[in-house]
């Protein structure tokens, strides 16, 4: 089954404690991205990757890091989380010449 | 600057009613997509429209792309409680580039 998986689905952490949210897709997609979704603000892109070892900032990259060492994986790293990073996070993937984007199930992060 | 404006933001209707959700922009897009998102889940793609004036139907849902490729609409006929959810439109300037999302329309259909 074609899918995008994220882990963990729920995470409560404290300010400053480094965390990683994993994302994996099994569709051999070149393009992967991370979004955060907040009430009243909609979906905002954090980072994206056009292919292995190629990443770039989206609209709201501050406080986040990503890496793309393998085509299927695109982890999101919060080196020093802060309460304003409390949000619902989605990973998504798409073929290089495709419009259709597939989303993961989401990770609800709470930073206290 | 919000490049894609969706309206209405919220919509609460009775089962059996018809409704239309709009997605407008001053920019031209090579494609527009509609997604539906249920609470606790990721957005799921409903349709992609790429040709100006294009109309696509998905059961009781009708999607239209404006002639100038700057706007789109989603019409639901005889809404059902199962249609409840957040409807998002998203535009791409060209295939493979970043999608720009509207803020969404929250639809509630009561029986």
C-alpha cells in the first residue's frame, strides 16, 4: 500500500529537549516536505526536499532542521523546541513531475 | 500575503442541502487541487484540475477550474454527514513546485 508514515503520532516534551519526528514514504517520490498546521493559519511549509541531499527552506523554517540522506526518509529535527512550536505536523511526498501530494497521518506535538 | 483565499471559512448545513466552496486568487496557477481533511488525519487528495474551465465530478462533488486559472469552486449536492470535514484548496505554479494552500473551509453537515 502506497503511504507516508510518521512517528511518533503524539509527543509531549519540554522546552529545549531535542526531538526528531521521522517520515518515510514507499512511493519512490523525489519531493518531500514538512508542514505545520495551526488554527487560523492553515498549512504552512517548513522545509522541503527535491531529492536526496537537496533541501530548502519553506515559509516557516526557523527552529527546525531537516536531512535527506535517503530517498524514502525525511526526518524533522527540533534542536531546542519551544512552546510556539506546539502544533500539528504533516509530512508529505510527491513525484517530481506530479501535482498530487500525499500526506502522512500527522504528529501532534506539545512543548511545555 | 495569502495567495489563495477560501470562502466561506465555516459552513454549517443540514443534510440534503447543496453548498459551494470557493477558492480565489489574483495569481495564475498551472493546477489547483482540493483536499479533504478529517480530524486527527492528514489531508487526502480529492481532485486535481489543470485546464482552464475544466469541470470534474466525483459522485456528488463537482469541481471547476476558472477559465483564467485563478480560481476554483467545489460544489456538493445533497450533502451528507459523511461530508463533514475541512476542505482545502492548493495551487501549484508548475508541476513539482511547492503547493500553496488556502486556509480551508470547515464544513459541518448535521442530520
